[in-house]
């Protein structure tokens, strides 16, 4: 070697050419300088590593210097032998083998990571939490259903003196109708509280009022305490019918808004059926205790649910809570989708804050006037179909038919059919349009009201109706089915859609109050009008009103299904000329 160097022949010509190494980045030179590693007198060179991962691997294999090794010594293996490293350009055989094995593994890990990220981004949203919140808040509708139909099995007992307190027919009409009068007051109170307390707190307050009303009915005797309790129950009902549709409309995804909006009717009917089943066969106090359990259960469940994002954004500093609410409701970990949706909600809320929200603003422009007309008209057709008369006086109606089937059993049949129909409505709302359901509902109610009126006309005219004794029950069953398919739940769902954010509270209060004032008038005057012109005439009037409801739906109701809340406002304001269904007049 020395002779060769003296002759000027490079030393490298006598060395075996090194194997080509794959190009590596982030080479870590442990020699401390930027150049090649220093040579040591021992003939060994300080090792070079391609990067932190290679160093970590070598350290794990025991190649780190021992306690007594010098700085420049080569790494020592587990068996105490030195690993031969030539000039830092070659790795030990064991290390090279490990490196070659790691490269495909790292590549596979990168592919798996990319696939996982893609799968995570494409994962569909989970609607489980959304349905949980919707079902829980609609437990309030169940409590409202109990309050509305408590009078059906109870008034007969009160008039007969079976409860220890005997009331007159006039007092009975007040007990039955005062709940609707209270329901007319409830939306006004809700309009004041919804933006101040939030949707969630307002609903919880209604459950407290409902519980107080049942305690008063069960504990405090006397006709006046009964009147007060019924008014309190009605106020709770009015709040529920105002706040729940608003809460559902604000938490629901656009694709699920129609089906979630129909859940309220289902839970309402569960409350109806509960009173129809328990009331005729239990004592007065037992029915009160069962009814009291419904608001208590709703409060205990809904208190754990989040408020709507819109309600949280209205209050100062609520953006973080609104994001938490939206994240839970959507069941989607993708922050980009949540941020985008929250920004859209925030933009809508910010625009609403810039606008006035008083009662006068409802009539300040053409679009708002249209929304008021649509909302009030839809709930008016609902009441003029005769639904509250049927619900509050179902047993008395069946007693007037004189059929062999008992009034209690007939009422239970009607309630059970109503429950089945209400349960089918969310599914039908997914496979057909809201407008088609309203068509079916209006036509069905018109036919069944007219048929029931015909039965009472034949009965009062002295005709033998024993052969068609099945007709009243069948007519009311079909009436309930068609009512639950459309004009039962959908007017409230429409009410939650068509008003701008800044006017939702006051508009919902106006609409619900109008609905229940009309309901109070109909239920209070039902007995008087029936005695004056005949019960058959009343049901024929209801049938004519159902025909008008059909015409209104066909020609004046705008298309809202499948559209965002902002697009609905564009239609009402006349900014969306492509809509096929617009109101033709204000």
C-alpha cells in the first residue's frame, strides 16, 4: 500500500467499489462537521446515519457505544464485537438488512395512513344523535297530548259525579276548552322567552308548568282550581307547539327536516292514546299521576340535550358552544364540514341581528306578510277540519252515535289508529313530497267529515242506522289517519321553515296563538252549535273547510321541501324566479 501511494497511484484504485446506496435525505453526520468523517488511528471511522430513524434502529440493536468506549470507536453489538464500518459508507450487514425491510414497511404504512384519511373524510354523517335530540324534545309533545285529551275520559266521570265532584254541562265545556285558551297564551310567553332563555330552557320551563298543573288537579279540590290548572296546562301546550318546531327546524339537516318535523305528531298521538287507554279504566287520581309522569320524564331526559346552534349564537360568546352543539348533533368528526355549516348559520344569525325583530316587522315587507298568511292559514285549516272537537269530545261523540261498541273502546281504537298513522308519516315524508301528503290529508278529511255528518243526519231524521253502526268508528279512524299524514304535523313544520331567523320567535307566537284561539272558539261552541243546527251540520262545515284547505295547498302554498332556509326566504321575497310554486298574491 505504501509503495503504491509513493508512485502516485490513488489508494481508491485498490479498494473494492462500494455498493450503490439509495439516495437519502437529511443525512446526520455525527462527526460534528459538514465534511467527511475524520479518520482515527484505530482504523475505524465514525459512523454516518441516514437520519433519525436509522439511528434509532441502530440504537435498538445495541450498536450504541458501551460505557467504556471512546468517542471515535465504532459501535458495539450485543455480543461485544465491533461492527466493521468502512469509511462510514457501508452499514453493517444486520443494519442493511433491517433498513431494507423497513423501507417497504414504511411505504405500506404511508399507504395505509392515506387510505385511513380518505376513509375518514368520506365517512357518512351519523344521524343517531340528531334523532335522539329530536325524540327527546318531542317527549314534550307527548306531555302536551296528555293535557289535551285528559278531558275526553274525565268529563264523563265529572258530569256523573264519579270523582267526588259533580259538574254541570256548561262547566264541563269550560274544563274541556280552557286548555286551548291557555294554549293561546303560551305562544305569547314563548315569544318573549325563546330568544332570552334559549330554545332549550324555554321547553324545560314548559315542562315545569305542566307538572304544576297536574299537581294542582290532583291535590287541590274545587272547580276553580280545576280551571286554573287547565289554563296552566294550556300555556305549557302553547309553548311546546311554538318552541319544539323551531328547535327541530334549527337542529335538523336539510335532508331530514321533513321527517323530523313529523315526529311531533307521533309523540302527540302517543299522549292521546295514553289518556284514552288509562283514563276509562282507572281512578281520577291514577290518571293524574300517569299524566304527571310525562313532563317529569321529558325534563329529566331533555336537560342533557344541547341547545340549537342558532339559539346559542344569538347570545354573546356562544360560538364555541354552538360548535360543540353542532358537532354532537351531526356525529361527524370532520371539522371542515362543521366549520362550513356553522359559518352559514352564523351568517344567517348575524344578518338577523341587524334586522328588527318586533311584531311590526312581520308586516314590513311582502315576504314576511306571505309567511304570516301561509302559517296562519295552514293552522286554521288544521283546526277547521274538526280535529280538536274530535279529540276533546271523542267519548261524547261516540255516545251520541248509539252504536253497540262502547265509547271507551271506540276511542281507544281511534287513538291506536292515530298512533300507527303518525308512525308511518316520517317514512312517507321521505318517499313522497310534503305537498302530496297535504293533498291526501285534505281529501281524506273532507270525505270522512262528510260521511260522519251523513250518519248523524240519517240518525236525527229517524232513519234506521243499525245496519251502518260501523260507519262512525270507521269514519273517525280514516279521518285520524288522513289527518296524521298531512295537516296534523306539517303546518307546524312549515311554520318552523318559512320565517326568517330574526322573526321566528314572534311569528311562531302569533301563529300558535291564532291556532289555539280558533281551537278554543270551536271547542267551546261545539255543544251549543250542535244543539242549534245539528251535529251533522257541524261536520259538513268541517268537510267544506277541508276542501278549501286542498285548494289553498294546490295554488297558494310555496314549495319549501329540499330547500335551505335562505332559499325559502328568497322564494317568499320574490328573489328566486325559478321556483315553480310561489304565492300569487299577498
